[in-house]
């Protein structure tokens, strides 16, 4: 009889261990983590937006390189005329060039700040769209907070919901449309 009770207890422990192993992949924790960058970049809806932002950033960078090359050429030509110009004319031309450079720099900085604001707005819109999906994961897991993985020093892999969120967002949301109504 003792042997039968011991076998039953051992069987119960093995069964509990197997059940625990099955639920171990989904840890119920009040705190979850997510990699916001991965969610944005690896979902269809986010990747479309990320590509559009990358294209706009590349366009601004190309414009900056073109302007830089034009200004370098203009500066070189100005320096070459230094010997043939009266000092006061050269000083005035150099002053005008410096003011032009300062105005261009201010305009390009304004464009960079506007691009940063646009990037932040696009990301905020995306996360607002995926809020319901993330909320459902939080409710299902019994959590009360989701932290960005970058803000966490160390955590159990089981509380990272990034992969699950990517799958659910891809199943739920359509890719973003561009300004022409194309996906």
C-alpha cells in the first residue's frame, strides 16, 4: 500500500511538472516587457512606416550633402578671388557668404527638428493603433504594466511579449497606407 501511495505521489509530481513545463512559456507576471523598436520595425504596419521614415531621412541627408558640396565649391571660389579683390570687397563677400551659411544651417536644423517631430508622431500613431492588441495581451497575462525592454536591466524571457505582440498585430492590423492610398 505504501508503495502504491508513493507511486501515486510520484505520478502526481511528474504530472504537475509536465503541466508546469507547458505553462512555463507563458509566465503570469504583473510586469511584462516589450521591445518597442522591434514591434515597430517587424510588424507590417510598423515596417511600412519605418521605411517611409528612412526614405525621408535619406532624402534630407542627400539634400544636406548636396548643399555642403555647393557651399564648399562657393567657399573655394571665394578664397581664389581673395588675391584679386580689394580687402574691403573680399571682407563684404566673405561676410555675405558666412551669413548665407548660417541661414542655410538654421534652415537645415529646422528641417531636422521637424523630421524628428514627424518620426515621433508616426511612432505615437502606430502605438496608439496597437494599443488594443497590447491591452489584450496584458489582460490575458494578468499583468498591470508593460515596460520597454531598453529600460529593464534583467528579466525572465517569459515576460517579454514582443514576439507575441508582433504576431497579433500582423494578424489584426493592415499595413499603413501611403499618401496616395496605396499599401
